[in-house]
């Protein structure tokens, strides 16, 4: 067995940072697409585009799984530099304030326009009155088949799950830290050559078949398949983050990952087109086969992204350091901007292409503007997942006064 090759404890993986940034940017484009696609979403364009469904399936099977994997990897670099108690404190400080801000401030506008568009029961259109009902849970916004319960977290389910997984990981580290890291060494030893492509794929197939019994809900206590998949990806990322051998393995297998992901996507796209949302439910056997195809696209794409990322995105830069800081505030505000912009642009009747381009420009512009404001206002930084800036230290020398250095989020 080859000796373990691991990254030094103080270093980071720029390739994983780039992947995280690009995956979140892809998520923004995905949510703009959801405004036009056939699936349910918070607000919908009156000019739906059926062709959007296969396009959305290009990244839907693997993007969030990849993000949980990368989040686990980032947690590993933190965990190796601090105690379990300190790690828990850092994760709580980073994730809890943004979750509170979202539920109380950022999500209510999304819910407001959602109930205006979708609720059958009478809707309070005066926003302050709506907000009071949202906050107290006294609103009963229903349509045929279900009702909306508030307060809610909408797209912040990802952050709430990440918080729970981080706390679970802290508990594992406290109870069995050395054994957990030994498990990482075992994975490094076992996932060599073709096994890195085949064995996780088989595990994903087994996990994805569970979705037939436990559909994704994004609700904390009724989302068993999603929890098992996402926490497994998070833990896998934590265990392999510092293995240079596995990083090199992904590089070697990147074209193979792409080679299985592309035809699998073609089958998923055809299936999505042939069995549109809202139509008759396909036979169970066909759905089971498609879960295998779905898992193949999922792992093939992740192998390709990790491999090409490690091969071509291993450089650090001021742009990367800026975007790594910005990406969490982007995630917090992007969906609210999309919902508000989409709902208010729809009555203008613009061509769908022009309208989508405007929504994208407004969304990215709003995200950058939000970050530029937030990063300069110390009291706002923790609410958007950023550390407070250290105070400027005044020195009585002939040298220029010390600059405030932004802490790493």
C-alpha cells in the first residue's frame, strides 16, 4: 500500500474554492430557469418554457451533492486547526445568524409573492399585514391539496441542513475523532484506480433508489433520502479533503467521469421530456432504472468537476479570495431577488430571452451590491456569514498605518 499523501494542515485547496464559487453561480442560473420551467416553484412565468426541464437536468442531479461534498472538505481544513469546541462555535456563528436573517427578512418577500400567485384563499396584499401573519403563523394560505406554513426557510434549507450536519460532525469528532480520520485513510487506500469511479457510483445507486420510497421534501424531519445522500456527501468530502492521492485520482479519471455523465444526462433529459411534470406517473420499474441512470450522471459529473477543477483551477488569486467571501451573501439574497424581479417583470410581456437576461443581470447586480455594502459594515457581516473585521491598529511610526485585514469567512 502506498503511503498516505495529505495536504499540510494549514493549506487550502484553491480548486475546491473555485468549484464552490462556480457551483453557487450555476445555482443562481438554475433558479432563474425554475421561473420558466414546468416544475413547481415560488413564482412562475406566465410564459412557461417546456424545453427548460431537460436544460435544468444538466446540473440538477449533482450540483447540490457536490456543494455538500465541498462544504465537508472546507470543514476538514477548519477542524484540523482547532478544537471540536472551537469548530462548533465557529460553525454556529457562521450559519445561525444568516438563517435567522433569512427567515425573518429575506424569505418573507418570496412567500408574499408566492401566496399572491398560488393561494386560493384570500391573500392580504398589504405587505406589513401579510408580514405580521407570516411571522405569527396566523396566515392560512392554501390551494388545492396543501397549505403553506410560516415562518419558513425556502432556499435556506441548504444552510439549515449544513448546520445540522456540522453539529453531527462535531459530535462524531468528539466521540471518535481518531477513528473518523482513520476511516479517511481507509477510503484513500481502497479508492484507487477504477475503484474511485465504480465504488462511490454503486453507493450512489443504492442511495438514489431510496428516493422512490422517500421523495425529497426539503423539510428537516421528513426528508430521509435527501439527508442520507447529503450527509454522506458532506462526510465524504470531510474524509477525503486532504488526500492528494485521491485528488490525483480524480484528475486521472476526469475524462472517464465525463464519458459516463454525458450519455447518462442524455437519457435523463429524454426521460424528463417524455414524462413531463404533472403527467401520468411512469411505471415503478422505469423509475427505478432512471434512478440508476440519475446516479450515473451524478457521480460521473462530480468526478469530472473535481478532476478538471484540480487540473485547471489549482491557482489562488485576488479574484478567488474576493468571490470566496462573496458567495455566501450571494446565496442568501439571490433567490429573493429572482422572485421579486420575476414576478414584477412578468406583466410587461417581454420576450422570454430578454426577460431572463434582465433577471440575471438584476440578480447578479443585486448580489454584488449587497456584498459590497455588507462587507464594509461590521455590524452586518455576521448576519451574512462573514467574520467581523478586526479593528485597525494605530502605530506611531513613520510607516503607513496598519490596514484592517478581512478575516476569512
